C-alpha cells in the first residue's frame, strides 16, 4: 500500500443521463462521508474536478435512505439533478446487485427531502426524482441586448414563439435563454466582460439555453464558468425548473405532461433527460426528472488533512 492510503474513503464515478459510458454527465460519489468536514468535501470536489461531487452520509432520520451533500469544484449547492440520479442508482444497485427491481429512496439534501424511484430492467438502470421545491421568479434583470452580447449572438436570435428570457429559482437559480434555432444554440459561447456583467445583473451564475429539437422536444446547453463549470453536459435541476419557463410560454396544459430533452451534444457528451410536470389551475404542483446512469470507475481516495 502506498504511504498515506490507509486513511481513505470509497468512491465511485458514474456517467449520468446516458446508457453509454463516456457520454452523459460524469459524477463522483464518495461513500462514508460522515467523517469529513465541509472543507474536506470541498477539497475532494476540487480534486475530482467534475461539475458535481456528492457525499453520502447516514440519514438524520432513519426512515430515509441517506443524507447527501453536493459540491461544485468551487462551492456547496443545496440540490442538483444528476448527483441525485447517479447517487440513488448507485445506492439502490448496491443494495440489490442482481436482477430486476424497483426501489423507493429518500435522500436528505440541503434543499429538502428528495424522493427517488429507481428501477433496473435488464442492464438498464433508471431513476426519477421529484424536485424538492417548486419554482418561483428570481430577482434580477437580464436585458436582451446584454444576453446577446454575453453569448456572442444577436438580439434577434434570443427567443422563439412565446418564449422569452426568464429568471427562475427552486433552490438553485438560473437565467433561461430561449434561442431561435439549433444553429444559434451551437454558436453560443460566454464572452467577457459581457458575461460577468450579465451574471451580475441577473443575480445568478448560470445560464440555461434551449431551443426546439429535432430528435427531442428541446435541445439545451448550460454555461456556468464562474462556478467552475465552463459547460455542463446535463443539468437536472435546471431542467426541472424549466417547467416555469414552459408555463410562462403557455406550453403547459392541466394534468401531467412529459418533455424529452437532450443536452451536451456540442461537448461530445450527449445526455438524455425526461421532464414531467404536474400542472393544475393553481399552477405547477410537481416536477420530476428521469434519466439513466452507468458505472465507470471505483476506488479509494485519501482523506484530506
């Protein structure tokens, strides 16, 4: 054993929102994290240097599955989609390593309790979670001209049909930018100093871009360079909150609807997500995100001093 490796924790990596290894959104899951401080978790998240790392601890309520904490390379966040999906699939598959199953888990996240349904059918592992919070408008402003400058686009490329830029939050907050077509989506890129000016004006650190897709309902990209994520292959939390954008654009009808989304194509890490929205006369009552995950690696990592 190498010197210093006696003080280690087990970790796993998975690719989430995909059934094919080396596509989708990579995730690190660290088990036994109750021995870590928040500063140590942040150090390990920087070491993995993925968009998010999730740390698994015993639940505070024994009726639940686990308490989890989620970190960007730069900061802790209260909730995120692909860590929830990947972590739930890992924990459920460890409990039942063979055969088909359906499992119901509850993860204690900083944003609240997150119920997750995990299924295995053959080689396909899939999970669906219910978002812990409903979306509300976020403060801030995002002028169309500044959005265009920050994304190296023209103002005419911002928006389509009844879709206009919006600021929404449900735990995390995002600037939503509908784009005219796939060509505009493919050309978009953060440009300084306009990007920082836009984030300051909007009061967020992430922008979620979307447009109608050909092989799905919507194609998307998500930029968050100030949070250490130049571009994210799949963003489950932003996809859930997209429900507020769809309501504002009068897309939702009463009842339950599902939408297919594809993200990460421009990065070479195509990710497939399904958003389901329950909508009534009172408004949005639930948002659910579904996706698959596949294991990629496992090992042990040193505990930081």
